[in-house]
């Protein structure tokens, strides 16, 4: 199998050796064996169907904001959800938002809030594609995707195109039924409520101000670790004396200790070593084992146990 054959089968350009640092918010990562940007839902479906038909490992990602690509790259086909069509159907004080998997979550949050629609304004600082936000049940400021989603159109593990209700998606803290599964999200619908422009605008400004004050501007992947029950991961890392700690070009942000940043020359290995250091130091000091919120994608060899390398995962 070569990229020209895959291009013909999928009906969209498939590149060989695409550098994944271009598709990761940490700006690190080696080459993808094959790479395709699915600019329509039909291309997304064909890419998945072709990969399954020829037994080619594949991975579907959004904007690469919740993943760490290995320096050695990724085997198989990396599919980026670039399909971003959306529409709003309003009825009195409620509206249904239809959004494809590649739609920008913060762009929709910002645009709809400025039109007086409430429900997504908490997401204005989360740079995720909609499909990835569903997979990870993205959330902030006490709200999350599970609060507003109504249904999703997916390709299930058997290759069938089906619709799931919100209750069937098995949402939990930064979790859903899609993590670790072969299911692929194509589009989804969300329930929004009408609110005054002043009220929605005030929340939007408050959330934006909070993000600027508490999050670094250097390349990062957002929160590295989930908050353990009863704790904040950033506070545990700071208490372990790691705020500002550096491994190679990777650094624990001086602004927020649960953000690890690329200072300009970091490798994926640097970031992984810093993640391991934080886990070890926090466990030694507090007895709490931090669980990564980010996913590790690619060829890591002995650096990461095999169960963490899931060829059919979605990623952010």
C-alpha cells in the first residue's frame, strides 16, 4: 500500500511522512506514515472504511491539543477531522446546534455567545475540535460537553453508521465510551438556550480573562493531568516544588503547574520525562498518583507500556 493508492481509494490527498509537529499544540512529534485531512464527513467516513478494509492501523484526531506524538512518529494512517460545517436551528428560547467533528469548539462558543445563545461559553478557552471534545468530555468552569450534547452520529466498531443519545455515550470526568474504542464521531447536536447578550457576554469576558491570567501562552497541551478526587493536579505539582522545573526544552509552566510548555526546542521525549518526573515527585510527597489527561500516540518502544498505545483511539 502506498499513498497514491490510498489517495485514489479515499478520494482525498494522502501524504506520506507528514511531520506531526505541525498538527500538535506542543509542536513536537515525528512523521506519520500516511496522513489525510478529512475536509468533509464523507471523506472522514471513507478514510476510516478504507483503513479498516485494508487492515491499516489508523488514528482520528482533531486539533492535536490533548496528545503527545512520539519523536519516532506514527504507524498507519493519521486522519485529521477538518470537516467543520455547522448550523443552528432556533425555536423560541432554545436552539439545536449541529456541528461536524472538525468544528472549532472555541470558535462556536465565541460566535454563538455573541448571538445570545448560552451553553457553550465555558468552552471559549478550550482549543479543541468538537469530535475530540466529545471523546474527552471536555469541560471548564463547572460545565462540560455532557451538559449540552443531545446526540451524535458515529461509525461504530462494526462499521455501521448509527446515532447515539447522550445517555448512551457513558460520560464521566474527562471520559466517554469513545476512549479506547474503534468508534468514530462524525457529527453531533447540542441544546443551547437563549439568554441576554449582556449576561452571556459577561460570562464570556470572565472566562477569557481567567484563561489569560492563569494559562501560559507558550505551546502546551492544556492540562497534563486529571484532577485527582479531592485535589487539584496543579497544586500538587507546585507543592512538590516543580513549578518552573525543566527537562531539556520542556518546562512546568511558572504560570500554571498543570501546564507543561515547549520552550522552543523540546522533544516528545523531554515532555514524557517531565511528565514522569511530576508523577514520581507528587507520589513521593503526597502519595497521590497523577493520571495523565493527555494521550500518548505513536512508536514509544519501552518508554510507555503497550496498553497506552491504542491504534484506534480518537485524540484531541
